[in-house]
C-alpha cells in the first residue's frame, strides 16, 4: 500500500510539472509586447535615451521628457543617466549597432568624428530629408559643427560657448569701466595688472582645459588640424602650434610671469570658487556657467566675449557641449519615436525651458521670444551677451570646429602643455610637444581605421 501511495505521489508531481511546462511553453509562444504601435499592441513605443546630464540639467531634462510623454500616447521616452560623457560612450561601444542599443545617445562634441565612423548611428539627415523638416529654423552656428559634407549627423542639444566672466565691483575699485570690459589679449593683460592685488587677488585666470585653448585659436581663424580642420578629409597632423597657438601661449605666459595670472588647475569648481570669493577678477567659463556665477557671487558680475589678439579680426567661437545621436540597428518604429522626440526637443517651448533651466543655448532661436525667456533675461541680462557672441560668429572651418577621432587624447596633450608652460617651459617647446603627442594619436587612429 505504501508503495502504491508513493508511486501515485511521484506521478502527481510529474503531471504537475508537465502542466507547468506546457503552460510555460504556451506563454513563451505568445507574441511579446515590443512596445510597437502596429496593431499587435495597444501600448506606446518605448525608447531609451542615454544622457550624461546630472544635477539641475537632469532635473530640467526629466521635466521635458515627462512633458513629451504626457503630450501624446504613441511614444514613451525613458531618460537614463549613464554617468559622464566618457562613461556613456564606453557603454555604447558594447551595444552600438545592435537592437540593444538605446534609441538616442547624448555624446560630447569631440566625439563627433568617432560616432560618424563607428557604424552605430543613422545620420539625422535621413529623417530630415524624409520628413522635409525645416532646419533653417535652428541656430546655424550650432548646426555647423555637426554638419559634415553637407549632412547633419546628429541633433544639437546642450550647446555652449566660452565667455569671459568678470567682477564689476573689482573693476570699479581698480578704476576700470565695468561696462566696458577688455576685448583683446593686450587689454586683458593691462586690466589684469590693475586688478591684481598681491596675495589677495589675481587679475585673470583660465581653467587648464584644452577647450579654452581651442577657442582662443579658433577666434583668430586658426586651425587645430590640417585638411581644413578635418572637414575636407581625415586629418593627418595637428597645426595648433602655429602663430595662433603661440599667441595664446604667449598671452598666458606673460601674465603668469607677471604674477597677474591665477593657476587653479583642471577643476571647474576650484576656479569658480576662486572667482566667487574674490580671489580672481576675470576668468573664462562656459556660457552654461553664467547663471551660477551671478547667483553665487556677492558682487555684480559682468559677462564679455572671449578675448582675441589685436593684430587679427575676431572670428567668433566654436560650439561646445553635446548632441543627440540616433542608433542604427534598432527597429524603424523606435527610430520614428526617437525622431518625434528630437523634433519635440527643438520646439521653442522646449528650448525655452532648457535655456532658462540650464543656461545652455536655445537651439531654436525662436525660444528667445518666449515670455519665460524674456522674464529671465530681465533678471539676467548677461545671458544676451552669450547669445550675441554666438550669433556674431563668422562661419568658417575654424569656427566650425575641428574633427578628429582622438580629440580627448589631444586635449590631454594640451593640458600637459599648459601645465609645463606655467612651470617655466618655453611656450613653443610646450606647444610642439602637445602637437607631437596629438600626431602620434592621429597616426595610430588612422592606421587602425585602415
């Protein structure tokens, strides 16, 4: 009897397992809800958007994404913070070109050449042409950077340029006109001498960061690499150690030796704190840092164009920041969802929220006519200076910005050159070393690509 009961128990367990397996197989054979809107599913098409915005930028971005999701029911965007630009790009390399890639990825401007060559992306021009989308409504001097051979590869998003920020109270104290800031290298050096107070305040400072060097070269019309800044073909060598680069290094070297230049290293927080506590009177910052400088300083803050050498004509600035890239290898419906979201981001309303919430430029200049922007500009008239500098920039291969896949490595070479300069290395020698290092990186990259 016990044997029979035991056998019955075993058979009942096996039967239960078979039923479970059959149910499981039945479920697995059901069509999965892939978020499509092709009649198989009533749910919205969901896409992932990888970004590198943190702090206030992330808060504003999350709000705009929520506005888009609430504005319609066909698509849903999931905004996912991926760390720094470098960290995000590293993650993209592992899934790029596959269906597991995010539909949209935010990539910093110096990653442009890499992204174009990666095979991971579908150029924005594909969707612009298909949709007859009018790009003339967008800021031309921002589009220029991401346009290669007449094709727009990515959609600009968080765009910024460098500006010179200065302490108006210190200007008054030094007998300088706070409403007439210096414009040329020579005027900055003269003002820095008057503004410097030994052991108390430096007249001028610049973060030890390659981006600012690039901008001071570009505003002279100088190129960073050959092949028309990499716009007419793959660059084979750096050229930033010519007369334009030398003027920048000489400008910094003169003030450093005169004791009017404050060296605050490579940390943005350090140089900003030095300005806000009155330890430096003028410095270069991103246009996205203007609001923070004004709100965090116990004195009147002025904003001016970046300086240029008096022997040349000012050309303007190249755009910085990041843009949004569409993934290749994902479904057409996800690409469509991404394109609809990108168009939503470019509307005056969205750009107005982005501009006042972060300090980044509005990609669509019509945003500046929105009431919320007008009200903000009344509070921060300095914002208009940043926009004026961008819109007065003369389009050229210099202000369009250089294209090289090894830009991050090259920037580090420039950082080392600046550090050596401040330690007493001859300006030309320091620059030449940075060019040699950049050339090695370019050579390796070009060989690898072949």
